[in-house]
């Protein structure tokens, strides 16, 4: 096990075995008054209202999050340049996303020192604990702002070199800005996962990273690529210390965790066609014990709500309640997840309930 993998293992141990990731950023920024009708989406606030980003980070820390993710998901050098910002300023905005998160962490620690108990009268969780800042890197589809991070369809002309070169400078700038890890999020296909893994090696970035895919059918990633084959990309890199799923409806998560851990469903169809049924059953029993990955599995689904791409708004009452969302979490941990949180449309309330419902948090060191 490499030193970056050991660091993640130690962090999870300090968290009592399960770490809590924060929740949705954009809708929380909107709740605080931000206008995000822009191709830059939440990254627009790096330009207009960085104080709101810091406020949302702090809200999640006070809800029990152990990992906060920067407002750089849709922040790309190319995107800023399209808005007329020169290269130097674009890179400074990327650095700013990490700086804001680090400031929020320091402010939170100051509040912990000032507080006398872990839980305040106004429901804040003030618990001096290890907190990681994860620098978000969204997919090429997120930059396009046309929803293609939810299809993975980048066209026939797309290739590995293009994706590496698109992300290269951005990833390097973020990695050198002082985060604890890089979060490659909402990765829609195997090709982009390969680009991220190769960039870590080619640029000799000595920083841990995670790879998080999304799915719309509970079986494959959104492009249709095999999830185990995508997970194998993460498994091939010592710098990728966790792999999992984000921005996916909660109802799919249990099966996706099992798919990450096992390869049985990949071979099921093959054996059912070429091997007699009795032998097929025996073989599948053996295959069911084969691990796809030994890396920690991270899970941060969306609320399950539908998004109307034409109207550019969420369809109300199409997701699961916070109560139902949280009720799934312990089961996800039982089947293999060790980092859990929320994505789009989840809130500090969601994260607080996750924190309070994890049995491990009652025994984790403060």
C-alpha cells in the first residue's frame, strides 16, 4: 500500500470507519441568494460572491461533513477564457476555490475552540476532527454545459489526448493550490477516467484523488460503459485512493456498490449461454467472491429529483425525502461504502442526519 493510500486508510480510521462528504453546492448557493443562470454555474460565485461559497462550506462542516468539495466543478480555464478572463486570472480563480474551502475549515476550527460541547443549542456540530478539502474536477461535459456529463457522448472525434490536454493545466493548478485530494466527479465514461488517471502520472502529481462515476440505469455508467471496467481504471492507479458513485438516484446505489465490489454480473450472461446450468451456478458462486476493487468506496447520490433541461430547473416532488435518503445510508455502509454524502439537491440537513445516524460517529475519536 502506497503512502497516499495509507493516508486515506488512516483518515477513515480517524472517522470511525466512515467519512461524511458534504452535500449539494449549487442549490445551497441559490438558497443564499446567488444567481447561477450561467454556463459557469456554481463557479460563477468565485467571481461574484466568494463569501457565499465560504458560508455553504461552513454550513456543511457544522452539519458534520468530514470532507468539503470546492466550487471548481464547472471552473475551467477554457470556461473562464470564454467569459473574457485572461489565463492568469483564470488560474487564480481555480486557486481561489481551494483557498475559500481552506478558510472555511480554519473558521470552523476556530468555532470548535470557542464552543464547549460537540452539539450546540442551534443544532450545529462543533467537533474538532480531521477535515479534508477536495478540489473538484468536473468532466469535459460539465464545461460544455449541455448536459453531456449525463450522457458521456462526446462525439466520435473525441480521444484520450484531447481530454488529457483539456484538463491538464486545470488539474495541475488545483493540485498545487493546497487541497488534500482531487475529486474527479461525475465521470461519465471510461475514456475520461483513463485521461484523469494518466494525468496524475504524467504530471507527477503527488496528491491522492478519487474517481466518481454516475449512472442512470443502476448498472452501467451513463455512457453505457461497464462500471467494473471503469472501476478497473481506478484500481490500476496507486494515486487514486477511492472510487465510487455520485449524482445518481439513491434507489440505484445499493446495486452499484455491489457491482463495484463484484464481477459476477459481467459474466452471468456469458455463462448462462455457454455453460450448462448446474455448472453455471457453481461458477457464479465462485465468481461472486472475486473483488473488483479493494479501494474505499465513496457514495454521494443526488436527491433522486428529475431535472428539466429545457426549463433548466428541478422538478419538484420527484425525489426522495431526507428521511428516506438517510434510511439508505447504513445499508450502503454495510454493503461496502466507507465515504458517504450527497450531491445535487441534498442539503446541510441531509448531511447532519447522515452524520447522526452513522453508528460509527458515536465511537469515533473527537
